C-alpha cells in the first residue's frame, strides 16, 4: 500500500489541473507561453515569488520541469 502513495504523489499534489495555465493566460495572455504551449520559465519564476496558492502552483511547476524521463 505504501508504494501506491509514493508512486502517485504528483497526482495528489495537483488538485486543480489547468488552474495555473488558466491564471497565466488571464494575467499575461499568449506572451507567457511558448509555441509548444508550455509556460515560459521567466513567467513561472515571477509568479513563484508570490505568496499563496498561485505561488505554490508555480513553484511546483518549476520543480516538475526538472524531472526527466
């Protein structure tokens, strides 16, 4: 049972999928996104400094970017 908890921690950490993308689209428009549709690192770093939920989401997104397959 413990392996399930460790294995799916990312899915449990992300409560509202797409919320950060929607927020970035509202606040910055298309300039915050690359041609592939990912959020640009500079905008994530800017939001990661903010307190609260948006800051947490941006920090988690920056952490998840470091993972490689």
